[in-house]
C-alpha cells in the first residue's frame, strides 16, 4: 500500500466517522452558547448585592463583582443600571448583555 493510498483511506475513514456522529456531539452554535435569563430568576439588585450574588450573573466574575461593590461603596448607590458604565471594565456592549439580569433599587 502506498503512502498516498493510506492517506486517502485515513481521510475517508475520518470523514465517515465525523458524518456518523450524533447531533448531540456536534459543535454548539453561537445562539446556543448565549445564556438567556431564566424566566423565574429575579434580577440582581446592584445596590444591595454581595459579591456572590453579582457573580451569579453571566458575564460578572470575581474581579468585576469586586469593582462594582468598590464603586458603590466609594460613590454611593447606583441610580440606574446605566451607572455601571462608570465601573472600569464595563462598556456599552457589556452593559447590554448584563441589563436583563440586573436591577437598581432605591438606596435605604
């Protein structure tokens, strides 16, 4: 068997195996990767949330949660979710993704 024949056979076998994979093993689509807000989930209040509550929001990790809380402690309560634009690391695009998960209550 020549090297070309072995390569062609290997490629044909690989193509057949890939075609035989069930749809569940297929690569996820972009739409499936985007988390959607749960219908029964309550938005997180950025004026009262602790780090754990903020980290439960898709797109907010430990460091961003800490910056949101630090900003709130230094500057007072947020007046609207749009005030998060003042937090380092949150831009227009990030804010649009976060908005469905967040709310702002009046400071006590």
